[in-house]
C-alpha cells in the first residue's frame, strides 16, 4: 500500500497532453498522461486520481496588486512559513470567492463608509462568454438592481439570504468584489476567509495492466470570461497550460473506489453509459476487459455534441469493435440533427434488449454529470423496467433503486 496521499502527494510530471476534439469544436477535451516512476503507486479500473493544482499566476498577481500587498513578505499558513505569493498560489482557493468572504463585507464596508458605483452588479450570462459542459443550463440571473448607492445597503441586499449570495458570486471572484467595494484586507484577514486549496479527483481513463507505470485521464478543460477577465477551472487549466509537458512537477495520489468496480466474474455482461468525459472510466474498463480475456459482452453508450468533433478515442473504440471486444457501441450525438438526442433516448430505444441483459445478470454503469444526465438515465431505466419488465412504477422503482443498486450492487454510478 502506498504512503502517497493528498497531504503527501507523489511529485511527478505529465508525459502526454493533447486535445481529443476535432477541428471546429466548441470544447477542449484533453488526454493527459502522468508517469508513476518509482512511486509504487498502483490502481485498479474505477479508481480516481487526485491532482494537486495551483492558482493561475495572473489571478495571484491581480489579487496582490488590487490589495497592495508585498508578494515577498513572509507569512504563515497551514502549510508553514512561505512568501505571500507562494501562499496565495499554493495554499488557498483564490480563483473563486466564497460566501464567508461576501459576508465579511458588512463590517468592512460599514467601517469605510465609502460610496461606490455598482456598475457591474447586473451582469448576466448573456454579457459574458462561457464554455462548459454539454448543453449546460444557463446560470441564474443576478440581482437586477441594488436598493441605493449606499454600500452598506448594497451589502445588506447581497447578504440577505443564501440564494442572493449565490447569485452574486456566480460571476465574481475576490478581485471583482474587492474592486466593486474598494475594500482592503490584511493577508492574515484574507487567509481566515479563503478556503484552503483542495485536490481535484478525476476518474482514471486507463488500465494499469495496459499502461504499466502510467496513469491517464480524460479531462474537459473549463475556460470562460466574465467582467472582461479570463477565468476557468483551477486544475484543468493548471494541467493544460501551466504544466503541459514542460516537465514541471505536479503532485498526485490515488483515490481508490470500493464500489465502482468490474464484476469479479469476467463472463458477466456489462453496459456502460459515459457521455462526454464520462467515457474516461469505460476506456479503462474496456482495456481491462480486453486484458483479462473474459467472455462477458461489453456494450458502450457514448455521446456528445457532434461525431465530427467529439468522437473521443475513435480509433481505440473501432479496434475494440473490430476485435470483437466491444459487442455493441451506441452513440447519441446531440447536435448532429435538428432534434437533440441524448444517451437516455438511446437507452429507451434499446429498452427491450437492455431488459434481457438485466435478466441475465448484466451490470449497469454510468459516469458523468449527476445534475441532469444521471437523473435522466435513472428515469429511463425505471421506464425500461415498466415497459419491458411488465412492472408497475412502484415495482420498477424498487427493482432499479433497491434490487439492482443496493442489494445486488450491479447498478453502479460515478457521477459528479
């Protein structure tokens, strides 16, 4: 068992980092490979890799500039003594503001007595550019106006309830808020309010048997712009831009799963549903199933916006099909036709055969977005049990949620 952990990560480097999307895609999805070297780190398919990221240099520089701090001053954080610059880059989440910080404005604004202009309070998604996950719904509109030009009244309106704070924070980071209210904090005050920097977990997209000494990820890079400033996903941008394949060190550790695992019996059939970057663990599953050489059939449901630009791992998938390893490959390209088609629609179309697989003891796996996709797929499974299992809605729900998920543990999810 390895001693590497979130508090004691293995420092490695990225050996491969390339874009999977075709030309013209609105997305940026990357295949990223880490070398495990002499770490002794091992993993099984279904596990996750923890990655320790750092804040973007331009965000740290802007924060220091807007507060007038000395980047070289020595400070003490939960990670010990270091320069203020290093503390902001490595110890705290400074790319996104939090509720605690917004609530602290009341005391700061009252004590300053300043009058400010809330010129960007009413910014909405339509005034910004945004690049995120497949067909992500629009963010909530922000408060359209403030009650007065009095900063204290404005802060009171923002902090009136949790929803108001969430709406306000949707398009703002610390730098935006500090500029809006012209408030100053000592580094120590800021450290008390900011959240500690946490590692990010990613579903592993490789089998260690197929790629000894390496671990691989499928990562959607999040980039967007608000209030005229570039933003993005903390860890995804760190891996794509700052580290890339430069050889710069990056900390990793394994996060094992106890539940999202292949059946011990290699002759059992499996159905995998992984749209978008949700394909990651199923690339690993397929590599492992090919390596193990069992007799179980493999059925993969995959989808994204367009076959031309989001057909990730096309060559590998076609080789599995040609080699007889992938029994069936069902796609759902949401924007390749007038009507949007998603994986849940494909599941219903193949409901009769899926039910036959369930009756033979097949395992069902899903990976990806839990807010919309996973719920839609879950509902589709219940409908399949109704339509093809002859069950009432109550019985179908019990079968999917109790029998398959809890008792037999053959409906397994890795959703986020």
